[in-house]
C-alpha cells in the first residue's frame, strides 16, 4: 500500500472519529436517561404495573372488516371519533379505546422556535406544585412534585428519543408542560373538560393534562410523540395522519409499555388478511364520522405499517422517508428514495408488509 493510500485511510478515519464524537456529545445527555426503560410501580396509577397496561374497557364488539381484495377509499360515515370541544386548540382523550385525532392545523401550530423564557411558563394552578426538569415543567397537585413522577417522565423522554431524537432537536432548548391532577375532579376544575375526558393535550402550546388513572401513562407517551414528531413537519406539509397516529401508537405501546387492549385483536385481523388497501389507508386524513370498529382497524394497520418501516431497514431510512414527505416529495417517491427497490409504490410496500406479517422474514420483529 503506497503512502497516499495510507494517508487517505488516516484522513477518513479522523473524519469518522470526529463525527462519532460529535454525535456522542449531542445525544449522550438524552440517552443517559435510558439505562433500561421499564416502569415498575407506575406513579400515574398508584398501583403495581405489569409489563403493559390494559385499558379498562369492555371487549370490542364482534366485527369482520373488509378483506384485502376489497378497497376502501374512505371510512364509513357512522358516529364520530372526536366530540365537540369548547376550544378548538385542545383535544380531549376519552377514557376509551382510541386516542384523539389531531388535525393538520393542530400539528402545524406547534411552537418550537427559539428558547424558552421561564417567565412565560404557564401559571401554577391553585393547590399544585411546580418542578422544572431537563425537558419538562411538571405541575402536580399537592405540596411538591414527586421524585417518582419527575424521574418517570424524564426516563420516558429518553426512551422516546431512541426513535425520535432526529425529529425534535428543539427539546434541548424548549420544554413540554405536564399538568398532573390527583383526581378527575381537580382535572375538570383546572381544565373545564367534560366528564368523559381521560386527559387532554394542546399541541400548539406543548401542554398535556392528566389525572391519576390506568390510562394516564399511555396518554402521556402518545401525546408526547405527537408533539415531538409532528413538530418536524411544516404547515404546508404536515405529518400524514396514518404516519403520525401509527408512530404515536407504536411509542405508546413499545416505549410507554401501555398497549391498548384492542390492538392485539386487530393485528390478528390484519394477519388474517383483513384491513384497508394501503394506497387508500394513507390517503385518509379525517376519521370523523367513522365507526369504532373501522377506527380501531385503521389505527392498528397504521401502527403495524409504521413499525414495519421503522424496523425493516437499519440506518436512517425512516428519517429520510419522513424528511421527503416534509419537503413536499410525493409519498411514493419519498418511499423509493429512502428504501430503494422494490418500494417504489405503496402497493409494493403493502405486499412486503403483509408478507412480513406472516413470516417476519423482512423486519425480523413480528415473530
């Protein structure tokens, strides 16, 4: 090997080393929070926690959705997912199976510019204590914010960053505001939310309202994902509904250990060939008027396809796909640029995803 070849090797070795050092310094503070994420005694419920949280709901009614050969361009117009709200900026999370849909306007209004000014933090409600942590301002009902809750939310943040650190660099300068009530009565007093509300979130103001319940931790993980991920997109190109809700359900289940009880049943339906044609599923941008069976199936399929995209190829393919969507690249073209052949259209992605549901041979995570 001549001297020029050796110098080239040394030069590129230095470049890679400097890049690795930069990435380590950038990410080490967030990642140090994640030793091994597991919530043992969930402070949001006050009682022992198993490996995942089952929601307190009745089993979904029997339902046989359309098979893969039956395309659906839109969901049936029966019932409603999102109830009327007093304020259009805040979304309630019902104490039921499915999280709320956030509109493109909600997501486009997320404010992540500049650094936080402590004087502009929300006022502390009467009877609450406040604690400023590395990534949050936590308001908890009582004399002080418990160490258990502050450590739990910071650990959750670190765990979410394993997937979303590239999408939300602003979290190093700006905080999310969490209001945690000890009872539903206090929650309703400070928020004015209706009796069916299990939690609420304002994406634009980066605020999440919770009260002690079995659902609280899952709501927190789901809504944090929306704030972190949806802020990556732009008002002209907001995050697609299927991708945003699929990723939020993924984080809720696999980082927040709060798997909805309807998810496994609907994944079995998908495994059996049911579900929506993928080109139709990704075009749906509004779930208002859909019946709950189709909503659960749509959420499960969005979760499963998003999980497949995140797991099937190492490196930054998922990030590149999302970046392409954010930059206005047509969805099928963004898919091809990020993942290469044979993923040049969504029908090809659907074929690979359904094959993986059966075998696990592409992503190696479904079995």
